[in-house]
């Protein structure tokens, strides 16, 4: 299994390389969150960073 630092590094590299504008990722078991990370920009025309609570789209 990849460590949190390894996952962070991969996601951060993809954003810095402009392969993706931003990403929020989470992994959980039935009992706990085991990974949470956010990288890149919420909106490429602004400087707002992606955050764990970033959401784009319509609520269900």
C-alpha cells in the first residue's frame, strides 16, 4: 500500500505538471478516513487552492 506522502507526491506532481487542474481525494474504511488530500486550483483563472471541502457541480 502507498503511504500518504507517496499519494500526496503523485497528486501534487500531476497538478504541478498541469496534467490535471486540481484534485480532491479521499479513502475510507467502514470506520475511518484513511487518506484525504487536496491539490491544485479550484478555478484556474483565480488563485484559490483546492481544499478538501471543494465541490463543483450540483448537489444530489
